[in-house]
C-alpha cells in the first residue's frame, strides 16, 4: 500500500512538473490587455495635451485607461484620456492617475484677448456674496430650529430656561 502511494505521488509530481512550463508559456503568449509605454516617454492625451512620463512610470492612452478602470472595478465615463502608473513589484502598493479633460472654464488662446477680467472678477465677487448670504440664512434657520420657538414665534411661546 505504501509503495502504491509513493508511486502515485511521483506520478502526480511528474504530471505537475510537465504542466507548469506549459501554463507559463500560455500565460506569456496572452496579449497584454493594456498598451503600456514605459517612461521616459511622452504620453499623448488625445489631441488636447501631452505628458512627460518619467523613468519608473508607465503611461497608456484612452483605451488603456478605460481598460485599467474596468480591471480595477471602477466605472468609466468615456472622458478618460490616459492613465499613469508606477512600475511596481508584487508587494508594493498600487495606485494610478486617470487623466480627463473638462472644458468648463477653458479659454482658447485666440479668445483670451476678448475677455473682460474686471467684469469676470465682479461676477465672482457678486456670486460669492450671494452664496454667503444664502449660507447665513440657512445657518440661522438651522439654529432657530435647534433652539425651538422664540418669543417672536407665531405662538409667542418661550422655551423654559
């Protein structure tokens, strides 16, 4: 019985040893789902911008960024232009940066001379003042609710002290 067990174990080890190199070769033949560019290089963020990628980092464009988000179980919104990750070993913490472009507030070079800086500053000041007044009103109402009705309330009831 003991000899049969030893023979079976040898057979399994032999089969396992034969399968490991085969599995390794198959894994190496699989194409990488993300097209990485190793730094130092220049990464293109669509036709909007470019980024200098230093040594020790990797960059991928739009499709790679979307694939990276999918692989890390993060949602994509279609606005991704690229991703930057550090080259790491298995034991290191993993992080990544996703590049997107939002054209809110973006001013093209040929439009910059048509802007009225004083008007824009005045608009920001007015909006800030309105926002502060609204905040003060909401904060005052919240304080009034917490302290209960005052002598000026509709019922004229005071909270006991």
